[in-house]
C-alpha cells in the first residue's frame, strides 16, 4: 500500500510532512459567518478543507487554512452550552485553577469571548484581585464585571505589563495557525516577569473521531484538531505539565502547566542579551575611534568594500566624505562601489603611490594573509587596525587570536 505524503509543517512539532486525513471539499464558514438571510447564506464564500495529520505527533490541521478568512473582530466565537454536564465541567476546571491561585490573584483569560469563564473565576475569588479578559471581538457582554481589552493578547509585552498569577486559554488554540508560538511566548513572557505563573489550556479532543469515524468535527474555523498526544506535545513547549485530563465525556482535553523556560535556554538568552548590550557599547566606541582618526588628519584606507568589509562600513558609519579610500586586491571588484556608502573601490596597488597612515582590515580572519600580501607588495602603512573585543586594535602590537 502506497501512503500519500504531502509537504506541510506541523503547527505543534514542526515536522515537515503530513498525511492527508480528510478532504472535505470547499465549504462556507460554519460558526462565524452569521448570514442574515437564506440568499446570503447560500452565497457565502467557500473555503478548502484539506485536513492532514502529522505522522510524528498525530496532530491534525487544515493545511489550506487562511486566518484572514475569519471575521473574528466582527463576529465573536461563542460557545453556547448551558447543559448540566457542561456546567459541571466548567466547575471542575475552575476549581483546578482556583486551587493554585493566591488570595488576591491577577488572572487573565485569553480569547475570553463573552467573558463567562473569567467572571466565574472573579466571583469565586469574591472579586479580590484583578480579572482580565482579552478578545478581538468587543461584544457587549465581554466586559461585564471584569477588566476587558478588545484586542489580541501580546504575550511578550502583556505578560510583563500585567504580571499575572495565571492565564487561561480555553478553546482558542484550535483557531490559531501557530499555537506553539503563543505558548512559547507565554513562557518567555512569564520568564521576564520573574514571577511564577500558571497556564490553564483547554481544547476539543479529536481522539474519538478516529475511533468512531465521525466527520462533523471538521469545519473551517478549527484549523487545528488536537489528539491527546499532540496536545501534550504542544503544552510541553510552554513549561511543566502538572495535570492533564479529559472532560465532557472525553470531548475536551485540558491541562495545567507551570510556565517555565528551561535553564539552558534562559542562560543562553541572558548571554545573548549581554552580547546585545555590549554590541551597542562597541559600536559607539569604534565610531568614536574612527572619528578620532578623521580629525587627526591621518590618511586611512579600508581594505575591502564588499561582504563583511561592507558590513563593517555600514555598521560603523564609514562614510565616503570622511573615508573615501577603499581598496581591494580582487581586480573583479575594482571600479565597483561600496553598497550604501558609495566609495569607489580601487586596486591595492594604488596605495603604493600615496601610502596611507592607517589601513583598517574589517575581515579579521583574513588579516594575516592580507598583511603578508601587503609586505610582499611593499605596502607599509604606519599602522594596521582590526576590530577586536569592541574596539579597533593594532594588528602588530595588541593581543588577539588572528596573528
């Protein structure tokens, strides 16, 4: 038996191929279209239903989905279910969150819809704390009794601004084209607050689809369909899964996660942040050194005008007015111009007739070869400079690993 495999990047585990699981044809929106007449309903735009499954983590998604086709801002995604079993499920999941909250918590509900869940948490806490809902749909009910923001939640910014004790994402992840991005950004946003934070996530569970063969689960607004395995795999990208369970007779799956960035990643991030800070200091230092060379009226040549040499010229503002002399020993580059700054690149031998005081070699890793070439061609500047440890240093006299 030959299995069809198609190119499609899994939104949960990033596997690059998938297996078609259901081609439902083209159909209109099922839950967010809201037509006001039979004629309007029949004329609705139809969208492709090409559902595939990841062979690695078992996630199912519509590889032909377009987020722009969904009118989230004008039509809220309502979950209307007042059944006794569903109400019991809400109570059970609310208790799972409440048991981990402080006495006066800051609680955020991402994609809160009409806001019933965040209001329930607020009421259970007797209003002691801060209870916040985010949703791009600004329905009249959404802000009743809670703080409401009619926009998308920005994890890297909003986690730091609001510093929550817990965040809920209920029946939202199945609508996102890149749910892993949201969860990883939540973890990093929490890391930046330097404060413990819990995540409660809940989605429909597709396990029963495979055991029963039912097809009504597949509609356009749900780009993603989570199996138990793919849900676990996704949440592990946000931190430590403390509890995972199924609810509503197995139709939904939910979990409580302690948002967490692995120590190795956080240390790497700190190292990168330190490099970024030092890079700004280094750029200003080298710019200052270049200005000192200019005001001292020394004749300066830049050896190389493309690639990393051009990058050096860009990064440090080596403009043609102050530093017009750019040379290269590659004759194919001679007569061309430095991208951006515009100096005309001249041949190396031009230095012999009017020797510069200083030659700057931006490509440190080639400096030894270039200095040897200069000696062979009797090019003898007073000083050769390279960039090292955030400043311009003397190639011949200072310590560095390029000699």
